[in-house]
């Protein structure tokens, strides 16, 4: 099951029907990663980012192995890989490396990402805004996080480091022309596998937009916002849902990440 074919866990469905295969579903990945691979990160860029006001969360001591792998295909023609150190299925606290590879296979960008929050759209209007269908919302030129929004999520010391005396954080859309009033979000699908045989995992439709701001030392912090419509879990199309994930990402130089 090749990644170039936008892998899925249909092998898992086949297995339920008595058809088995010894072929791994997690081959041909960037950085030679596989499920169970050991990941070593140089933490100095993350420590520096936190000291300069980033919302990024440091990896925990147990966040050292690839627990799941996904491929994201975005229209018109872009692809990303995610190496999950924590899937967030139980606590909505994902941690992953988002990897963009050039056509020649070279690593063009790595973001270390941690989930900030998950929101469930409460109305059709909310859903239209978070998908950009309404012509505003996700895809607007900027996105604001308010201090009051995060007051219950961050301790007082972290709030002071992140916000200083300000009451908001302003992110600028990292797509389209800067003077465009609205840019339609990227659309696509994420397919995630949670085991080497491709038996467990999920598939979901995405509406995706990256935003960015400059930290105190001039480095970048990304806010990745994606509306995710779950289409199936472990091959079961009856397990559906919708949520909006807010994820913070810090760029890492490839030489600061080792996957074994």
C-alpha cells in the first residue's frame, strides 16, 4: 500500500474479512519514519520560542515515539505528512511533527506542533464560518486570540509571558495575497494509520488555513486552524463527527530532528 496512492486503512477492512498481508502500510515515509520510530528533538528552539511568548507546549518525557502517521492531501496539489507523538484522541491534546517534502524528497519544512484547543461548532452558521463557506471566518486576513479566551487554559505566569500587557494576539493569514480580504481555505483529506498493518486509524475531510505571527526574537509561530469532518474510524463509517482544531507550530531545522 503505497503512500503515493494516498494510503488508507482498507487493509484493516480486508483483514476483518479474512484477507491478510504481511506488507507494512507505513513504508516510504519522510525521514525514514515508521510507527514505533524513536524521535529525538533538540529542544532549544522550543525553549527559546516559549521564552519569547509562544504558546507551544514542550514535549513530555514520554513523547518520544511515533504513535501514528498521517498523510494530508490538500487541493489543488499539496501534501503534508504528520508524525504523531500524541494522537489526542482521548484528551484533544495532539502533538506531532508536520513535514513538507519537496518533489525530490528533500525535507522543505518541519513544524513541531501542539494542540491548543478543540471547538465543536454549535450551529450551522458556526460551521459555515469555520469552513469558509460563508465567505468569512476561516480564510480572513487575520485571526485574533484573546487573553480572556485562554485565561482558563494557561497559568498566570504563562499568560504574562505570552500576552505581556496586551489583551490579544494577532495572527496574519499565511496564504494568498496579503491584501486579499478573504481567501478560501485549503480543502483536502487526512488519512491516519495507527498501526503498521493499517488496521486502525481514521479518515477525515479538512478545511485548513495557516496563520502566523512574529515572536519577540523575530522567529515565527504558526496557528494552524482546521475544521475536521470525521468520515470513518478504524474503517467504521458510522463513527462520524465534526470539530475545529487550533494547533500551534514552531519551525524546526531538519538537522534538529532525528528519527530512528
